[in-house]
C-alpha cells in the first residue's frame, strides 16, 4: 500500500521543464587557420612559426572547451 502512495506523491507535480534550442555562438564555430610561414623559412623563423602554431591550437582547444561547457549546461 505504501508503494502505491509513494508513486502517487511523486507523479503529481505542476513543474514543467521547457527546453529552448539556442544556436552556438558564431565565434566558437569559426575555423582556426594559422598564418603561412615566412619565405625563406630560417631556423629562427621556424621557432617563431612553431610558437604561432601552438597558440592557434591553444585557441582552438579553448573554443572546443567552451562548446563542451555550453552543451553540458544545455543538457
């Protein structure tokens, strides 16, 4: 008998969840394009270019982390 009453108590609620689809921010969806290396590519230039590439990867990873956080907050 008590199981039946518990089901009745949990089934009666006026709270309703409404989900709204929101588009993901456009700046999070843009491509991360690195600059082309300078010509001729010297040893020092390749070090600077590698640093640039790492910065581009870091920015892309931050964007993807933001997208994951948005998806987690929505669902």
